[in-house]
């Protein structure tokens, strides 16, 4: 994933979308932050879904992300939604956040004008030798049961969204 696409990247990305759509396939991209113009270009090309995860709650965000702000992420999601593209936005659980933090993340989704059409609930795969991986491996990984609880609560709170499962890495 990029921090954000440059203006020189956009013609290539637009062409990719058109080519994939021409095959009759659904499209989803992750390109980082988007401004309104970029989101509009992707929408005009026919992009179906744009993935931009919140990753965690606002309160825990600074513990795991330093490349952009939480509000930057929300602004990108607003730009995507305003362009007419379906929103795909989820989290990565097991990064040391609390259960209350996972609830706060879900409340952030529920406070959006419309819940994301697709919500990936990723489980962190901690990698030894990375700051977050070493922390989680020494403190203990999130239990699978707690991950399943997060998935279940997400499904209940967002009944019209696709809830997707995946593994996340730092």
C-alpha cells in the first residue's frame, strides 16, 4: 500500500481498473490516502471498492501508526464515499489494543454516515524482529476466541456489510 498515489500514478491505475472491469471482474484497490479528485478519477474508471483500514481505535492509533493521522484516514474514507465508490475499511486486532479499543473502533464505523460495505477484521501475524511483533510475542498474542468475538460483534453491528477475515502484518 502506498501512502498516497501521485498524479503521475493515476493514469496507470485508471487503466488497470478499466482493464480488469473489461474482463467482467469486480475491482478493489488500496492506494493510501486519496484527495477528492483522485477518488473521482477512480470512480469514473469504475472502481467498485476502495480499501483504507482504520487499523484500530482513535485512542490506540498513535501506538501503532506514525505515517498519517486518524483524521487523514477518515478524510480519505469520506472522499471515497462521496465519489460513489464502496468503502472497505477494517482493523487489525491483536496489536496490543484492549477489548474497549476494539469496541471504540467499531463505534467509529457506526458513526460514519453509512457503515462500510466491506469490513475486513484482520488478525495480526506478529513477526519477530519488528517492534510490534517483538512486543506482542513477549506479551502474548490475542486469543482466537477474542478475534472471533470481534468478528461476531462486527457482524451484529453491521448487518448489511460484508465482514471479511484476513491476517494482517506490520
